[in-house]
């Protein structure tokens, strides 16, 4: 566990976690989950520590994300994405990830898989892996051996990415529900918008139109694209932690 001195281990030296994979993808049985996860805590939990247990996602969201980084480094991007998307089965969307401050109250256990998938979503938003990996390295170096909070994390990611990611962090961390991309198919157009709780929520999303990847820029108001010549339309949900709903 993420203890600076007293190291604890309890997985019987087997692959997966106590004999099963936390991801629905079978790649989760190819490594000892506890060794990889708890090693990740040397950076996120030991080196960078949350000021309040309400912000424990700073430990667990980032460390859960390191599991998919490990898989990607060994087996490639697609396997890493399969692993992290396989964690969706563990998300309850029951309570906000951030708990109540000042009273020793941690948030939802979703801080593990949902926190990791939020980071994977932000990776897709940035859409530049060289920039993404540098951002994570710079984050781990800048706040090394420090005690920080959510606002510090968000401010850093905003500055270093050059994007306003505050509404994205707010939606995933402060509300139980994940954003829903509403799709309305009408003669001559496909309309789309976000249904979300966070104020001024906006987030790009990638879709396939006639097998070609296209980036849309939905907001909470309806936008549309002409359907002339469109035979196939698919939202690339593996890259973003979202729901998609067709509405009348």
C-alpha cells in the first residue's frame, strides 16, 4: 500500500487481483495487479500527496491510470486502451469522486476507475501524446514531495495544456453522472449536444463519419452536421468516458 515506510502486500504472488482481473479485458490477468498498482503509488500517493482525504483521487485516479500505462508500454496502445476501458464495469456513478473536506470523508470508490478514465479522456482531448506524456512527467516532477489539492492539479493541467479543462474536471470529480452526448437524427442533419451538470461544460469528441475520424466540438446547445453523403456515423467511446443517447 502507499505507505512511505511500512510496505504491505497481499496478492499471493499471483496475476490479476486475488485470482481475477479488475478489467473486463483478459490482459488484466497478465500481471500482478497489486505490485503494479502499489508501485504506481510511489509517485501518486507517496511523492504527491493530497492535503485532504476528500481529494484522494489524486492518489488513486492517477495510480489506477498507471496500470494502463504499464500495459501500453508492454503491449502497445490498443491493449492499454482495452485494459482501461475494461475498468468501466467497476464504475457505479453513485457519488462524487471528491468527498467532503475537513471531516475525514473520502468520496466514491469511483475515484479509481473513473479517475483513471477521466485522465484517459483528457489525453484524448489534448490529442497529442508527446505533449500528454511530458505533461504527466512535469506534473510528477513539479509537485514531487508536496502536499496538494484538486485546485492545484486543475490549475497545472490548464496552464500546461493551454486548455480550459476546469469544466471537464468538475463534471467527472464533483458530480456522480458522466457527460451524455445526445444525438438527434433529423432529415438533412445529425444534431448533437452535451447533457452535463458542470457549468459551461464543453468537450471535443471524436466520431467516425464514413470510416473517417472527425473531431466535433459539442457544447450544451445543439449543433449540427449535414448528413448528405453520410452513410456511417459512430462515436468513438473508447477514447472518452461518456454515454451516448439518441433522442427524438
